[in-house]
C-alpha cells in the first residue's frame, strides 16, 4: 500500500515537473493559451506586501469584472490608510508614477527583469524612495491609500504582476494572477 502511494506520488510529481519544463519562456505550456496565464514559480513565493495580512485572508479578485469588457487583473489588499507597503521580492524600482486610475503607483522589476510588480492607490511613497533604487523583499516602499480612482472609504493596495516583453516597458506586459504566489502550497486547489 505504502509503496503504491510512493510510486503514484512520484509519478504525479514527475508529471508536474515535465509540464513545468515544457513551458515556453512566456510561462505557458507550448501550444496552450489559457485565460489568466500562470505565474512562474511555486505558490507562496512572494512576500505579502501588507504587514499583518495573512495569506488565507486574501481574496482572489483577479477575474472580477471591471466594466463590460475587462477584468480586474490584480488583487486588492484592504488595509487602513497609512499601513506600510513592503516589496514582494528583490528587484529595482523602475518607475514612480501618478496616474488617474492608479493614483500614486510604484513599478518594480524582479531581479531577472522578467516581471513587473505594480503597487497602486498609495497614500505616499517611503521616504527617499527613488527610481533606480534596489529593494529587498519586505523593504518599506510606500503606504496604503485611496489615491487615483479608489473609493476613499475603502483604502487598499491594488497589486498586479505583468510579464514583461523584450522591450521591458514598465507600462505594458501580460497580466499574471498574483494570488497563488501568496498562498501556502498546501492550500492551493489543483
């Protein structure tokens, strides 16, 4: 019985690894183009950007409708105005930007320059934060707010991930669902 379980488990792990290694550089299995592309890496690999928030408290709002013809393509982490926002990964701050929809925003590239992390609706940036700064996971980069088109009565961090193209443009990329990367592996439904 135990041997059968081990063989079955090993076969399942090998199948998963084969599928992962068969993926193209875009992170999608060759020949596949599912909606909501997977984010590379195992679940639970990003630092939760709002201290005191447990991964199990997060809500996957990635596919939530935003108007008649688009989806959210991000998650919102509710927190009081002024709550610290921390870098989810090591990398570099490539753009500090104020926009109508996102308000005060931060664009951070991961160390490999393949992913952009987008933090929006900030109240303010961390003191002395500048474009070009290198950051580490858990480093203070800003504070939760309700800037841009956010409801002033519902401050939150709007967090998104984009797979960058070869041009490395911070303002465009393929959206990826960040929710699974904040979840402990044992909680992910297969």
